[in-house]
C-alpha cells in the first residue's frame, strides 16, 4: 500500500511538471518537480536499504535532481588548472600525476529566474587525495557562483587505467588486469553543487575536466585523468635479429608528465646472452621528453630470443610502463598501459652487405625502421631528392603505403623514377589507392579499379605462381611458410589486369572469392626492376612476422641479384 500510494502521488507530480513545462518558461515545472523529489525521499526513508524498490528510487531521485537543474537553467562547470593560474584564464592542464597540487575552478551559472538558496560548491575526490584549501564562494553580477578549490593528488593514487589489456594485436582476447575495476573507471574528481529549491535540498554533479590545446581550433575539455610522471616505450616493440647479426639497436623514449623536477636513471635489462651499452643513462631533472639509443651485443654464441625490459628510477619511484593514447573527437580520451619492453626474435635471414634504400613515405608506416633492423641504410626521400637528386646511388627505392595519395611530387615527375629503374635501379611500389594510375606511373599498362580487390583473411591460402622467379630464391628462399603467422590481412588494392610484361608471383583469395593474382607483380624495365607489391608489409613488420621480413629482404635486394638462381 505504501509503495502504491506514494507511487501514484509521485507519478501525479511528474505529470503536473510535464503539463506546466514550456520552452519559454521551463521554470514553471519546478514546483511539481520539487514536490516529486520530496516524496521520493520520504518513500526512500520508509524502505529497507538495498532492496529493488530502493535501488529504483535512488535512480528516480537523481533524475529529479537533473531535471530540476535543467528546468532552472543551471550549469555546473569544473576545470583543473595550475595553481598559479588567474581565475578565468584558459590554461592547459590535460592530466595530473600522483602527488601533484592543482586548482579546480568550480562555477555554477544560473539565470535571474532561478530561485535557489544555500548554495555550496565542493569536490568529491578519492580518499587518498586531499583538499589543501578553499576560497570563499563568490557571486558575479550575472549570477554566476564560483569557487577555487586547491587539491593534492594522492602520491600512490590509482592511475586512469582500464581493467582490461592485451599484450599485442596478435592476442585475440583481452585480459582483466584487476577484477575489482569496472571496464571504465569512474571519474577521479567530481564537482558537486548543493542548494535548496522551495526548501528541498538538491545536489547536482559534473565531472572535473582538463583543458587541452587543439590548435588551430582552440581548446578541448576532457575528463581529468591521472597518468604516471614517467611513461616509457621501446622501439621497436618486436626486434628482428638476423642469425648472423652481432648487435641490435633499440630506442627508448621517455615521456615526462607533470611538474616534478627530479633527476633519475634509466636502465635497459637485456635477456641472457646479451650485453648492453650504455649500462645506464641519467634522466634530466626538468620534466622534458628524452630519447636514448641502446646497443645490444651478443656475449654468448648461444644468445638468441628473449625479452628486453626498461626500468626508470626517479627518487626511489620505479616506472616500467608506457601508455598508448586513444583519442576520438566525440569520445573521452583513454589510455592503454603496457609494460615497456621489446621482444628479440631470431630470424633466418640473409641480406647483401651495404644495401642503401631510398624510401618515399606515404601516409606513414614503420617499413623504414624494419629495413634498418635488417642492417641496411635507409634515407627518407623528399621533394628535392625526387626532382633533382642522385637516385642511382640507391640499391632500391620504395614508394610507401598510399604514397600517391599524399605526395604530390610523385604526380609531377614520375619519369625520373621510371628512368632510375630503366638504368638498372630497383623501384618498388607498395599498396596504393586510386590516386595511383598504373597507366601513367608504371612502365607498362595495368588497371587499378576504383574498388580494387583485397584479401582480408590474414590466413588465406597463398599459391606460388612463379616458383622459379629469382625474387623467391635470393638471398632467401621464399616458401609458403613465409606467409604463416600474418596478422589483420593478406593485402589490399590488387591490380585487376596487367600487360604481359608483368609477372605475377603469388596469388591468394578470401573464402568465396576468385583467385587474386594482382597483389605482387614484377617487370623487367630496361636493366632494372619495377615491382607492385600490395601485400600488407606495413601490418606484418611491426609485429615481427618473420616471413614478411624475409620477403622484404628479397625485394630490396633484387638490384643486386644479377641472375642468381
């Protein structure tokens, strides 16, 4: 009976609020809303905590409070700023770090029609954070009520991490790192405004935000999150080690966040059988990003695969992780944390000495870094190189992924590249979109349709069409096993037709799709080679797929082949 009688009365108040509402005078619904909120709380007081009715009524209470705030035209806003910032000044502070002291400017904007009293502004923070001081609440001439609150983030507070992770793209499932965490944790700091309307207490909440510059568009506001003072990353994350190679180079990048001014040390820990130089490096006292190169060398003839880890020490605080920032315009920023490490992966791979490769970067990929891992030199080619540079000094020139879409100079002077190949050079074109017209930019006719074929299944069967072609035999013998362990896809943007001068090397297809032979084509052009290679090297190489490295080695070595079997 109690639930029914109160339910009918609360429902009547809701209907009355709806009837009273208008876009011109939304505040006319306030009396009915406050009456409904008052009776909701009266009913909650009569019920046992934790039962289903109480659970639903707590939701209804929050709905009443939000609706009242909207009807009154209230807007609660809270942003974190450095402590020395003048109130109202737009200062960038996108994240905070453990132990950092920050100011939070809280404001409640209200129109003159909003009749509220006993206004208080405060911040809900985790138990290990502390409020350093509060300024008095002030009210501007336009009715805006404001307050600055100084807080100190807990020294050992939890980071804004997700409760799920995976070690790499090749891991096809996520692992829950902490079962006690929700998939996306609640905001660390929440502004709360309490006040009375018609004598009824009301509380509204707003997540504290951080301000980040996004030039040239201005500033964006996102949920204030907590990052570590030091973030580490090791490049490459998977390091290919040819069997005959004695040394390996790794780059460690150190990203500093927050105001902490403490010097520290960085140590790279190699697996058994490997030494490292330098043994340790010193991190700057000022919070600046730094980049260090380490060289690993074999100390044992049996040294092979293993894991390299990195540890930073700042005043006794140990850091072993890095994070990847995930941003999208309409969503909150998220951070994915991973241990800073690199996996050494031994590969049976051969390469001629002193190969030099020119690389024309497209939309961006890691293929130049992969070539360096093989022990070859790479130079990124810019417009002057393509227009007037000496191209013949390169054993191979590669036009990178979607290069024709983003490099206008490729459209201005294609003849120089084709002449390079004709004089004996080795020109390789990776997968490109419709901006690449083979009839204009390749030595012989071919067609890349507006909707070209692709093979999306990464484990799709591969058929070798030209088993005796030199590219499959030197310096490495390429076989079907080199197409095992691929990730994401086989390839994309295959040619549909081509002149007899081209030789298709392999074919593949998805389930139910005809054989696709236009993904790897090679033609002799004068004394040199022209290759169109649409298989997804840019996806395989960052994940250390051994066969992709062996294929890459053979592609860039073709100019040195000289008819070897």
